[in-house]
């Protein structure tokens, strides 16, 4: 983790900010909570929302 904190280029040239790490953690929680749901809409909806929000947090620069 010190590698990310030093300001150097991280994995794939990405250095995550605190906001990005929060989004990643919330996405992991969302998948963990919804993935065992009996309804496929909830199960895969949680996965899709987590993937889209993670991708946007990392590469869209928001």
C-alpha cells in the first residue's frame, strides 16, 4: 500500500485516490450483499452497478 501512497504510478498506471478506494469498497460490499440473492435481477443488477461504478470511479476521473 505504501507504493500507492508515494505518488508513483500504480497498477496499470493508476494511482487511486481516497474517493476511488471508497467507491471500490462500496462496490465490493454491494456485490457481497446481492450476489446470493434468489432473484436474478437483484443478483446481476448488483454486479452490473458495482462494475459500472468502479470503472467510472477509476477511469472517468470523477
